[in-house]
C-alpha cells in the first residue's frame, strides 16, 4: 500500500469553504479591492469639500491697489493732506482683501455678485435676503410681544443692525439692492471698479455738514474729511484769513486772546481759542451779600453768601431775623402776619408774641390714602393713618377683601402668564399683568459655533457674535479681521512683503521671494563653505539643505503602497581638487599636489637650523619648524640646548634665570612677588620684572578696585545682595527687620501727625550724628560693622544702623508716652525701654559676627555675652538725653499748648528737631562721666555693677513719676483705647524679638562669614596709651594680634588653609565660631522676650492708651490760659 501524504490542514471537513489562494499574483485581493473603493470615496469627498471651500481661490483676486487709486483719484487732486484719507483708505484695503467681507447673519462670505445691504452707521455688509429676514423677524417678534401684554403700553417698533445695533424704523427694511452711494439699483459687477459700486462719484453730503459732497468714486466705508479749501480767520478773528482744508478750517493764531472777561477787571490770558473764554483765573478780595465778611475768592464768582445768621432785631421788637446773609432791609416778623389754625379753617390776626390757637372744628385734612379725611379735632400734630374699613381688590383683581384703608391687599395666586421671552412663566404673586422682563441668560450657541449668547432670555434670533478673528499671512505683516467662526474658512491674504523665513542652509539669507506658506524653494547660491582640511571654498551649488529620497522602507500593512520618503539633509562638500604646492616639513623642497592629497612629509635630512642659544644646530631629522624667525634659526619645536644660563641678573632681582643656554639677554623675570596697594586693603601679586620698572610701580600698586579714598565711594558703597546672602544670611534678615521697622514707625508718625514726624526725623538725625562722630574720635572708635548692601562713610556706617535708632527710640517713646509720666521722669523710662529692645540685637548680632569690638580696649573689657556693658550704658543715657532735649526745647520755644501738637511755625519745629539730635550726644557723655567713670576708673567697680546702679536710678525715677501720675489722675485712672496705628509699632516689636529667637534656633554662627573693614592687624607687642576722663593712663594694643586675641566669637577657620591675614590688613575676612551652649543663648533671649511681652503688653493694653496723641490741632498757650481762667 502506498501511504497518503499528511494533509497540511488536519481539519479537512471545512476546507471547501475556505477562500482559494489567488494563483495570479497580479490580480488584487478582495481586501485590496475594498480598500481601493474606500479610498476612492474618501478622495471624492475631499474633492467635493475642497470645491465648496470658501476662499478666494474660486474668484479672481481683486487688483486692490488699482481700485483704491481709481476711487481716491479725485480726492488726491484736491490739494489736501494724505493723512486725512488714511481711515477710508485702510477700510478699502481691508474690504478688498480676499475673504474679508462676511455676512454676520449667515456667517458666509459676501461674494462679488451677491446682493447686499450696507449699514449707514458701521458700514458693514450683509446679504440683502439675510437682512430682510432679520429685520422682519425682529419687528414681528416685537409686535407679538406687545399683543401678549395685558396692560397695553406704547412701544417703539424698530430693528437693529446685527453688527453695531444701530436702530432702524420698520419702514427702512431694505427692499432693493443699491450701490454704496444709493444712486444705482442692482449695480452690475465690473472687474474694473469696486464690487457693489456704480463707478460714479459718491456725492454724499460730508459730515460734519459743511455744504460740500464726497469726491470719491462710489465706495464702501465712511467718506473722508472734506478736502475743499476755504479762507477762514483764526478763533479770535484778529489775523488775516488763510487757506485751510474745510475739515480743518478752525485754527489758532496762538496770540493772547485779551478779550474782557465777565469780571470786567481782567482780560483773557489764554492763546487764541475756540468758544467762550474761560472764567477769570485770578483771585480778589470780595465782600459777601450782607457785607459782614470778606475773603480772597475767585474773581469769576464775585457774589457769595457767608454762613452768618443775620440776627438783626425785627420791627416787632421781640424777635430777630433768622435768615442767612441777605441784602436789603429785613422782612417783617413772620408771626405778625395773618395766621391760620393748624387745620386752616380759621384765620387769626394776633400779636407775634401770642401762639396760634387751635379751632374747635374737625381737622378734615385728606389722609395719605387720598380718599378719607381726618376725623380728629383741629390739632398741631401730624394726622395718623386712615383706619376706615373698605373693600379692596387685590393687585391682580381676582379677589376682594374688607381691610383698613391704609393697608395694602395682595392675594397668594401666582401669575402663570409667560414673560417677554415667551419661554418662562412669571410666577409672581398677585401680578397686575405687567410681568417683569425675563432676567435669565439666553445661553444659546451663536452662529459662529464658538460662543454663547450673553444677552438675557429673548425672543427671536440672537444677535451675531461680536468677536472677531485675525487671519494673517505667513510672516504676519498682512492681516485681515474676519467675524468669529470664519477664520478656518478664509484663505490667508496674499502678502507683498519678502519672505522672512530664516534659511535652512548656511547662507545668511535666502534668495529674495515673496511671503508664502509651505517650504521655501531650494537655495541656488554657491556653497562657498571653507573646506575643513584647507582654506579653499566649495564651488558647487548649495547642498546644506537638500531634499533626498529614502527608499527601501517596509509597508506597515499588506495593501499599503510604499512611496520613497523625501527628507531634507545636509550633504558634505566634495574633496578639494585645487593644485597647491607642498613643501617638506623642514622646507627643504616643494612640489604640486591636489589639495585634498597635500600632506607635508619629511625628506629625512637633518634639520640643521641654529638653536636659540646661537651655539648649536638642530640634529633632528626633517621636521616641522614652528615659530622660526627665518630659514636659518631654529623654531620652538627644534632641539633645545639643555645647558644652564650663567648670565648676570638685573639689579634688584635675586632670582636665577629659569631658561637653559640662550643667546642675548636673559628673559624678564616672571616670578610673582607680593606687594601692598595704595589703599592698604589688598596685597596683590605682580611679576618681578614689572616691579623693577619704576614707571609701572604706581600702576601696579593700584589694586583695581574703587579706591575708598574717592569721595562718592567713600560716602556710599553698594554691594551685591546675592553675594552677601551666601556669606551672612542672618545679617540680611536682621537688616530687613529694621527696614520694616523704620517703615512702620514712619507710617505711625505720618498717620498720627502732630509732632511725631518731627520726632522720627530727629531720631534719624541723632543716630547719624552719634554714629559718624564716633568714627572720628579715637577713644570711642572701637567697633566695626560687616559689609551690607548699602553702606556709608568709608564703608563704616550701614544703612540699617541709621534706621535702627527710630526702631529703638521711637518705639520706646510711643510706649512710654501712654503712661502720661511727668517730663522729668519720662526720659529715664525711655532709656530703659531702649535697652530692653536692644538686648537681643546686641547679644545675637555679636555672636553672628554682624560687627566686632576692639580686642584690648580697657573700656570694653567687661562683657555680657561678648557685649560690653558700656553698650547698654550708651543706649540708656543717649536715648534719655535726646528725648529730654526734644521735649524741653519745645516747651521753651514753641507756642503749641499740647505736648504732641505741632507748632504753627515749621521753623521752630525744625529747630526743636535738629538741636536735640546734636545735644543728645554730649548729654549721654555726661551720663558716663557722672556715674561710670568715677566708679569704674577710680574705684575699680565692675562695669556690670555701674550699669545696675544706673538701671536702679532710672527705674526709681520712672516709678516715682508713674505713681505721681496715678495719684493725679485719681478716678480717671482707667485703661485707654488704642488707635489702630499703634498696632504697627507693636507688630514690629513682635517681629523684632521673634527674628532673633528664630536666628538662634535655625542658624549656626560658624556658617557666617564677615568681610569688611575691621581692627587693623599688626605686631602683638605694640601698645598705645589710653587717657581716661579722670586722668588715668591705661594702655591697649595698637593692633589686633591674630594669634593672641580674646574675641572668641570669631576666628579664621573659613579662610583657605586657615591662613591668617597679614600685618597691616584692615580689610579682611573673619568667621563665626560655634555655640559653646546654644541652649543658654536661647534661654537668655527667651527670658528677654518674655520680659518684653510683660512690659510692652502693660504699656499698650493697661495704660492710658493713645489719648495723648488725639489732639493734633495747633493750639496757643495764651488761649489755653484764658480757657483755664
């Protein structure tokens, strides 16, 4: 038996139903046939839509320039100015652009052959049939709405332009297709004139009406200004007439008008002007109507009334005239005239001293209801409400009820009538038929398909969308405005400008061609690229951006026909074939080779060039010689002579020549040496040879930075904030706090006015004077600030230090003033409050190296957390001295009776501001002399004890004054109210204490880097004498010894290699040191903050409040004395 082959399909039972393979490979498969059919349908649909696509492709483009010139030719020959017609010319240009004219009703383009209607107000186009349907529908809707109203009202019927809403009468519904000038009916399209135009002269009356007519050919849009020339005089008429355009016939000669004004005293001072002259701008002394008062008033209004009551005795002798400022004789007494009783029925002629009696009759006055009369007896009071019971109908008329006459009656029936929109019911209770208009938004999608109607609910069609879209050319220079919804159906306008697309190739610009969409034509310029391997340029056509076909791609689907892909690529330049001479490496022989094959090689001869030393020749084989002066001497890459140089060095140079054997003189010595600049702040490195040049020494000693000896740089210097933030972030935070404090305290002063602004300015002047004078007194010049963004006076005085004084003294003064202390007691309390505010600033800022103290100054030896006790002594005495003189001088000089009210004389206030700023310094020094120096210098009492003594003295004086105030006020001793401005100063105090607490918690002092002027560094064994007030001679180090100093809050660990600055340095860098016990610092600052909360909380909220600042008016002492008597 022969075995049968195994079938490929084991399930043979359904094999007859399977499609047979197409044996002819050229015939398409059923899938390919279906795909072709679908593809054909899709292409037919696309062609249909492309054919219906509304653009200018189905119409010839208008020759807009020619048409505009023909329309404007009569105007331009009228001897007029071109700019007068710009508006009309722009309208014509936009109208003639392809696809610009669109009917807003149907959102379709207005073709050249379509019948149109033009609005007389906005000059917009619309299809004639669209406007007819729009206007008739609008009028019909209005008529139906009027008929549906129960209460018939006279309503104006009109229809509006869909674009500008200009109203038209129903009789103005367009019935005919007219040209723009309305002279020709059904104008035929002519390609040589504007579409929808008759081609004749417009002749519309020009606006404003001047009697002339439009000279343009029949045109769309507004008529231009009148171009006719006329002879007219200027506004004042004094100049000879001159020729002007009718649209600009009014002109000014610019001479003074000089016409008499209404005051009959002065003439008009303005230049020649249109219309009536302005009122007289001058002022004069004028009396009122009653001649009792006179004042300086505008000359243009001489008649005026004062507010004084006449108060002259009347003829009756019992009453006085109560009229305000009148002329002539006073009228007779109004009570002496004929009088009636309150109800008006009985007449009396009585003396003016006798009151008018009531009559015995009924009042009978008509009540507020307008129907019934008052049934009370004649009375003087106002009649009451009507209490008659009547039967009333409700507002809608469906129900009746007996109610009191004065009460309205409304039923509970809801109106089911439709509102004016005919969509929503009224639903108002007891409606009288006059339903309110519908207030719901319409919300229908407009014809544009992008926006919804924003009007309230209405009948009829919605107004067209008022939005517009801009269609531009590729470069954006040419653009047209089309209604919303037409942007994607409008072909972009043709642009006459050159294409601005940057070239794809390496050339700077493309070949000139017009603006277009799509890819630019390929570049036809010569490549001219320089070959990478030579200096010749490529001579072929540009090939930097060439379209290249990429074939061999696989189809993603079986029926897909793969076409070559075209991509833009840059092709490399061909090899350079220019013949060039090629010389061997050692320049021994030369021959010609193609440029791309020209490769210099060695001829294998000895180089033979004389070496630089002048004594030997190069023995290397032929090689490239670099930097050779000629063909004989060796180059820089030839063999080097390795013998050392033994020639004598220049005078003053102690270094040996670094080069081997060489000819001629030795090269200049380039070894770097360190010198000191003129200002002494830097020690730059220079070469030895430059330092030996006497002419360059002065230049070399200039460090390149601005010299601090320059006045403006000395006076003010500005540094980069970002750099300072990286070095000392906490310093910038503290400065920001005091900038804020200065702003808040100044705001408080300006809000409360009076003397507070002078106080703020005086404190600033006091701070500047104290800080600056210390820099020039050697005995007290013992502290140095780190650099800040803005710093003054030789980089010694930061800006925030000047603003720190009002943050301390002003806040202390405002808080102390709330206690109403006596004048001899208040300055001592202010001194203590200033120290309370200053404590966290001094302790934290020194630890974070915001400034440094002199190291060995005996006056600074006694410290409290590195803060000298003298610093607290200084703040107490100087603040007390300033405030004492500020109030004392004012009491002696100024005339203001109230303590915080400003004086009438600003000059006196300025004196009382500047003098205390100066006297505060010597007064503070006296405090040192009386307490500190005798106790400390003579009896060696610790500075801490001396300050405690001062503290106790100030506290006792303040307490005594407070008790006297409390005794004086007695029962009036109640808590006063705070003005809202006091919360500004209170807010700054909170920010002040919180800032230093947060700095201690979140910042590390060892990360702080301080740069700037500091105590000069020098030898450790040089001392200078220090003379005290009582004749003692102490001594201190002349310089800061960087290897032996007591200021443990800084070191030099952050400097490169921890290198200590050299002797003589004043401008150098120091680094903060870590806390020995951070918790201790937090505890002491926390205790100070707690104490501040208690002190300032009681001063602000348990004192007499801001009543002391309420009286801001200027008062006189003599007036106050008279009132007291």
